[in-house]
């Protein structure tokens, strides 16, 4: 009897997804055409996601249904909720502007067909029991390469990344690069803390310092706060559970040092962001929300306050089915927010797209995964702690950021790694995840 196990299929998908940024760098040099490069990027991700989805369905059929492997259905409640979420999303898609809802707009490409690819990445990651550390290491390598090419503004490097005053690497916006960097940095933190060989520990210290400095110069404050949130979680874990205190404290000190712009310490982006955002927040008089105070709210988080308030107004009009995927730009335009297309908050975004019921299903699945992981935190291997810390960081970022077709798949792979560790696929009480790497 062949039990459900990861061979090389899903590892190939995960590694392939990480190599795509390198392909895009080369495509920038070869084609020098944004439309062509965009299509290469989008369809590479879509085809990989669909391949993973098809193989996941095949694995589920052969190893669970055909071989009658018993599953504790309480363990897969998050997957069941996400399946129902996809059905509710499909209903919303069919009701609201189906063409855009299925295909997505020409910028974000996050229609229902893309969501199916996302499902493929998530499901495929459930079945990966080995090679997670190689995935984390490659993530750090890719993040380091992108940082080197972006932080050095010269004619040769500009051929490979977007030539711009903004530090956005190959991505369409600088904050999108911030989303990718935060995942690479969190992987790097964990690899440094758990590395015992001095040579590799020095390398991890250097890559961490470089990517942190890139994140600070990139000036995506939400991603910086996400790394900080993950560091706080990892501090609790390494100081009190794993007790790898010395190495954690070293990387925490490095984090503090690299939070300053090394070329202009007195004018640090991080310090300025803390001052500007928190002073703006504290200046609001919530007991007297007149027109002046509402303007202050609108300007919170580089005008995210206006996007949040606008989203609430739109949700009130269609609370149950939403407006369909990638249809919020038109709705924002109708209420006077001409240049807006997303609320920059995952909860409001899901409400806009799928309605409040869809949002509840999606958020509930995430909360259950987080809760179950925290319950087992003392016995989970380091490879899962790494993924979980990335999930914590990314979800923190998602409260003030957007999802994108070229960053969301990475998050879903990390989430799949975590979810896979919580499931005990078994036949005659055989634990099929027993080979999870430590």
C-alpha cells in the first residue's frame, strides 16, 4: 500500500515558483517590454498553480479515497472552510461582472482563475514532508539577489530590475517588493538562529543585514512592522520554549542596527514612519469626529484611512455577496475615490469581494490554523516554526497591504506547510507525516 507522501512533484512546484523572479530579471533584459514580461510572470505562476492543483487532486484520490486512508475531519476543518469559501466566491463571481471576476484586471490578475492556482499552491504544500529547509534557503538567496540588484543603482543592474527612483526590484510597486522581502527576512532570521556552523552563520548574518537595509530603504513600513511582529513571536519561542536565546538576541540586535538608514542615520525612514503614523493616530479626537477629524482619519497610513472608510460604505450596500473579485476599482470610483482599487486590508478586501460570509470563512480558517499551531508549538519541528513565523508576519502585513498574483502564492505555500503539519493522514494508525524534517 502506497501511503500519501511527498515525492518530488510539489517540491518542484515550490522551487519553480521561487525561480520565477530570476526568469523575470532575465526577461527584462531580453524583451525590454513590460507587457511581455507581465505575461511571462502571470502565466508561469498560473500554469504552476494549476499543475499543483491537478496533482493534489490526483494524490487525494489515489491515497485517501482509493486506498481508504482515514482522516480525522476535525483536523481539516480549515480546508473544509476554504473549500466552502471558494464556492461562495464563485457565486459572487457569477453574479458580479463575471468577466473581470474570472480573469481579474490587467494589473493585479486576481480573478477566480488565479484563486484556483492559489488553491493548487496551498494544497500541494500540504503534502511536502521534506526539503522545507532547502526552500527557505532558496528564498533567502532570491531575496538577497533582488536586494543586491536593487540597492545598487547603476546602468547594468537597472537592466535586470525596474529602473526607477523607487526601490521596487522587479515588482510593479515598491511595497510589493516589501511583501516579498518580509518573507525572505523572516526565513533568514530562523536560519541564522538555528545554524550551528560558523561559516554559514556569518553568511546568514550578512544576507539578513543586506535585506533588512533594503527593506528600510524600500520604506514599506507595513512590511517592517510585519517583520517586527514575527520577531516578537520568535522572541517568545526562542527565549522561553526552544531556549536558543543567544542566537536570537544576536539577530535581534542586528535588526535594531539595520533599522536605521546606514547612509543617513539621523534621517531614518523607520523613525520617521513611527513618528508620522503614531503622531497622526494620537492627534485624532474620537469623541469629536467632525469634518476636520475625519480628514485626519483619511490620511492615516498614507491615505489608507480613506480607503478603509470607503470600503465600509461599499460593504454596507452589498454585505452578503460583495462585488466579485477585482471589481472594487469601479466601486471606489463611484463614491469619489478615483485612484483607489483596493482597501489595503485583507478583512475589508474579502468583504468587498465575497461579502461578509466569505470573509468570515476565510479569516476563520486562518485563525483555526493559528490556534492549532500554537497548541502544538512545543512539539512542532523548527521547519514548521519557520513557516508559521512567516505566516504571522505576512498576515500582520496584510492588515495594511494588498494581495498580488506574484506574492500571494508564496504565503499560501508557507500556510500549506503549517497546515500539513497539523494533519495526521493515517491508515491503521500510521502517521504519514512522521518524516517531517526537523
